C-alpha cells in the first residue's frame, strides 16, 4: 500500500499508462528579476530560473519538446508526454504570447497536456481565463510557487510577493476550476522546523489538489551560495530532512497529490547538500523511513479556517 499519493499514480489513473513531463524554457523572466517587483530574482534561484540543465536554450519551444521527446521515447519506450513550462514565471507575458506558446506545445505529437509553473503575482484574471479555456480542452496543471507562508522569509529570499497575495491568487484561480499545485521549500534562511510545518498546515487546508516539497539546495552562483560559504546558512542532513518530510505528509489531506518530496541535481550546479545527487537511494531511504514509522499521508490532517 502506498504511504502517500504520488503524481505518477495520478497520471496512470488518468491516462492508463506512465506519462513523462518534458521541461521547457520558453524565454520568460520574473517580476522580481526585471524590476517590476525587485531585481536579481529569488536568492536560491540560479540563472536558469529553476529550469532543467538538459534544456537547450538555443531551441524553440517546439524544438525543445521534439528533441527531448525523441530521447525519452527511445530510452523508456514512452508514448505520452506533458509539456512542462518550468523555467522562470510562465504566465508572465501578454495573453496572446502565452496562448501561442501553449498551443504550440500542445500541437507537438503525443503531448497530451500542460504543466505551467508561475508565481501568484503573475496570474491576473485575463490569464486565468485563458488557462480555464485551455483546461476545457486538455489536461492541465497550474503550479503556483509559494515557498513559505511567512512574509519575513519571502522578503529575505527576495521573493517579491507576500503570503497574502498567494492566498488571494489561489481563491481567484479556484473559481476557474483549475488543477492547482503549490511549492514549498524546507530549509530557507531563518526558518525553524515548526515554521516549515506551519506552511504545510496553511496550504493543506485551502483546497489545493497537489503540492511539491523539497529541501533547500545551494546552487552555485546564487546569493545563497555566498551565505553558505560564509557560514551564515546551513542545509539539512539527510536523515533530518526525511524525518521532517514524514511529519509534513501526516499534515496533508490524504487525497492531495504529492508531486515531489526531494530535489535532485548535478554536482556541476549544486554545492550542497551532497546527498541530493543520489535520487534512487534517497527515495528508497524515504520509503524505508515511512514504513518503519508507519507514516501515512493525512493521518494528522486537520482543516484550518482561512478568512
């Protein structure tokens, strides 16, 4: 029996087979990079804007998809794919530009849906209406990054929006009947474990359909790299993080989809923690811990009231 509800399970239930997400960099930026909200971007984010290192930025959206799909199809005998608009804020452009990009992706053979990553301050009502139209004709997920519910943390990491803006955005987006996920990072500067779990409690009770949680990684070339090297910031030990994930899973609704619980990376791009380079072993260690402690998603979930 599964200890938590994975995104792979959800995709198999919906499509009847394994579906692969293909990351895209469509050339966006973020309002905390271009000066609308701030400059420099989030302090944890590198110059790829959380985009996958496998993305060839010289290629168009269509070329990125066809190239990667050919590779994944050959390696895994895959048949169905989701176009994952991953890098930077993928609703941060005029409506006509977004419509063309999304439709270009959907027109690539065997692309059966979209995952769109963005921020709460990049979802005005006209863009939500566009997403609602797409949602009626294709499989679609909207991923709205938050990272923490604490405004002092958001300010410290140069996030450029508030917690209040996030909750308002979710209320507006839910009126359009969209599949909405959010992201949280454990280990952000200055936060206690209790604060991290409080972020989980607050987002667990607002009707989100999915969540991503991962540990803070220190990417090379970021402001957090300087803090880490100066001894102003530490990262989780593997066992400590796994234990915290177990506590978080218990607080989440049992039907919420878990898109991610661990961040992985390459030695060329990440300074710490070193254990994030061992994805297979980490997943096995997490499963072993959950089994040993008999931890199940939702076992301590209690709905909170949000005004």
